C-alpha cells in the first residue's frame, strides 16, 4: 500500500464494511443503499436494518419511525413488486408491530436473561404471552356469550309471553351475536383509545355507530331488506377490508379483523338469507352450511396467526398471515354476496340452494386454503432464502478472513526466514 | 525496561516499539509466538510508516494506561487520538485497512466508529465525493430503492 494510492470506501473488505454498516443508523443505511451498487447489494441483508432499528429505538430516535407505514404499505400487497419481499424481510411489519417487537426484545432481556440465544428467548417469551392472551380471550368470550345469550333469552321469553309470539333459536342467536359484537367492539374501542390509536378507534366507532345499529334495524324491519341490506353489506365489507388492512399490527385488532368481523358478517348474512327464504324455522341445514366456514375459520385463523407469530423470525411476522386471511375472507364474502343476489333474483333457487351453497362454500374454502398455502410457501421460501444468503455470506466472509490471515502469516514467516 | 521489537514499514522506515505494545496486534502476537526472533526486524510491507507510528502510539498508550488511567481518561485520549489521525479521509481508510489486517480490535472499532460518524447526515452525493465511490446505480434503481425508505427523510409530525 503506497501513500499515493487513492482509496475508496468501496475498497474496504466486506468484513470491514459489515462492521461499519452494523453501526449505522437507519437513515445512513438508507442513504448508503442508494450510493453504490456494492452497498445496495450488501444492505439487502436484513441484519443491518434490524440492528439499526434496535439501535434507533434504544437511542430513542423514534422520530425515524413514524410515517414509515404510509410509505411502505402500498407495496405490501403487490407481489409483483420485487420490493414487496424486501419490505417483508427488512421491515416485515408496520410501525406498531415494529415497536411491539422492540418492546418484546427489551422485556425479554429484562425478564428472561440467560445463555440461550435472543431469538430462542423471544420465542419462549412470546409463546407464554400468546398462550396467556388466547386463554384470556377464550374465557372472556365464553363469559360474554353466556351472559348475552341468557339476557336475550330472558328478554325474548318475557316479550313473547306478553305478545303470545313464538321466537326461534335463530332469533336468539342473531340477537345475541349482535349484542356480543357491540360489547366486543366497545371494549376494543376503549382499548384503542387507551392505546392512543386514534385511527383504529375511529374505524371501530364507525362500526359501532353506523353498521351494527344498521344491522339491528334491518333485522327488526325485515320488509326493508333491499333498502338496508345492500348498503350495509357494502359498508361492512368495506370496513372489514379496511380494518384487515390497517389493524393487523395489534393482537386484538387482528383477531377482530380476521375472525370476529367476518364471523358477525356471516351471522348476519345467514339470518338475512333464512328470513328472505322464509326458512327461519328450518334452521338446521342452512344454518350449519353457512356457519361451517365461520366456525372453523376462527380457530383456524387464530392458529395461523399464532403459528406464524411464534415460528417465524421475530421481524418476519404478519405479512403472509395478513395476506392469506384477507384472501380467505374476501373469497367467502364475495361468493356469499353473489349467491345471495342470485337467490334474491330468482325464487326458484330456493329449492336448490343447498346444491348451490355447498360447492360454492367449498370453493371459497379451497380458495382460502390455496392462498394460505401459497402464501406460506412463498413466505417460507423467502425466509429461508434470506437465512441461507446470510449464512452463506457469513461463512464466506469467515473463510476469506481465515485464508487472508493465514496467507499474511505465511508471507511474514517466509520473509522472516 | 520492557523488551523492544523493530518493525519495518512498507516505505522502508524502521521503528521500534515495546513488545507488549506490539502484542496488542493479534496478528503480530501469533507471528511472534510461532516464529519471530525479537532480535530480528519484522517487515510489515502492507503498513505505511505514518500508520505504523500511529498504531504504535495507540498501543503504547493503552499498555501504559491499563490499570492506571480511568475509563474516562482512556476514552478522552482515544477521542483525541482518533480525531487527530482521521482528519484526512484517505489516511483514515488506509489506517482502518491496516488495523484490520493487524487485528487490533480496540483501534479498529474506534476507526469504524469514526467512519460512521463521518457518514452521518450525509447525502449520497457527499458520501461519493468524500470517499471516492463510483455512482454505478441506474437512476431508476436508485429511485426504486429510495421510494422504499423515503419515509426516513420526512420530517416527523
């Protein structure tokens, strides 16, 4: 190395560059990535971003994080965009999810110090946390269900005895479901306010104020089906999609978005369908057909969320789950809407609706499962590809370093000899 | 009086340094353990004399300060030393490469930190100019990458 040589930062070995990049903040990394192709290539490795994120939060440079979601989001649902996968791996989640993860990292370090790797400890921590969460949720739902169902049965029994009317089990169930939903959404709203998530709270309030009362009145004034059902259905569908899109970063938000809103929606559609077809008293078969996907969707979706959360890399969660769940529910909702319109337009279908519904729901479920599997495969491939790339790079770097040191040592020994 | 060693730089300059200071370099330590005779000169043909002087100064200080100076004093000295030796960006890069090859961990980390400080709040153009980096990314690619992280450049609310 002579003094006259003109050095470039690019000339530094990958190991030295790695040391530098590991200490850079997010903004510097982003700048370096557009400075040179070599840097851009090296910075495809998410470990630098991960480290920078943690450092930024630890140094309380939170100002680097807001607004990120807004700019990253549009590409999240564009699988054709190669940056799609980059985002998944580098950022993998939106702002709240990111902050939650950082919080988890910090709590793990405080609560579960030990010799095992951080990822193992995070996994163990999250497993405990999620088990607790699901247990509490299940207990809460059970208690609420029992309470509301009892109240509704009591109210209807009293009303029916005074008017001499007869109510079906479907009436009890539907009304209980709506009350349960109002309670649930109310709790989520309060929770969102407490968490200062104004945007989410706004959405939930929208559901409470506009949609659920609409459903309620629609249920009561059954003669105005066409007037009430279509706008309410569309509004509900829109809310479901928007909430799916926006609320995926929070446990309760995600559970609501993926499980409960579609479930309520299906309950509503079921009651609408049955009353339209004048089949309120024949509840067994159509009710079970309509509820099959909803019934298995709740544990199924929860399982997927749970599994993804635990098994994947801490920073690589949410994406595939979100995608597959949205596809799954959209498929069901769209098909249901279509068949409802068909049924409404031609009463002849009422004699054959069993045959229409079964393949359509099977198709919807198949579509959901197909996208789920596809998404999981892609996601898994992508995850492994990133890990493989990282491991290969690290192995290569170590090998190069070893060879270089050995060569230098040999050279010096020969010179001395 | 501690044992001294003679080191020969790439530009032929001969420098002596205490052996315990030289042992701060993992590479030279390995070398001395395997073969070198302290009476002989050690040729370091990849090290410029100016860098060698700086490295010896750093190692000597740390050997002497160990157990005597406080952490604060050592940090202060390190800061002043790094500021002095990294004023010239070219020399900074050369020194970081040399330190990496000699495997002097403490100095290497300080120099890396120095680079990171210099990179902070710079634009891509400033970085390219400062560090002699070729602008080899097509504009479309740059825009594409930039759009993925442009939130970082927005002023927070």
